[in-house]
């Protein structure tokens, strides 16, 4: 599967959260980060969308 990778800024815009909240989600294990290089971190779009789906109340 070819998963699109998002930057931290894109994730924050998609979830409407701050950088602090993003890092809290990463530390809590809600979002996995993917280190491409020592300074380049990306996030799986599919994982982010699954998080949104799981937090949506019907």
C-alpha cells in the first residue's frame, strides 16, 4: 500500500490542534511518527484519518 506522508504542519491543520497537542499524541502512542532522516519526521495520512474516525461520535 502506498501511504501518503504528512508533515507536522499538515497534521496540525487536518486535526485542528497545536504543536504541543501533536507531540502529546505522539508520546501517548495515539499517532506514530516516521523518521525519514534525523531531522525529517512525517506522519501516515491513513493513521491520522483512522484517529479522526475513531474519535468521531455517532
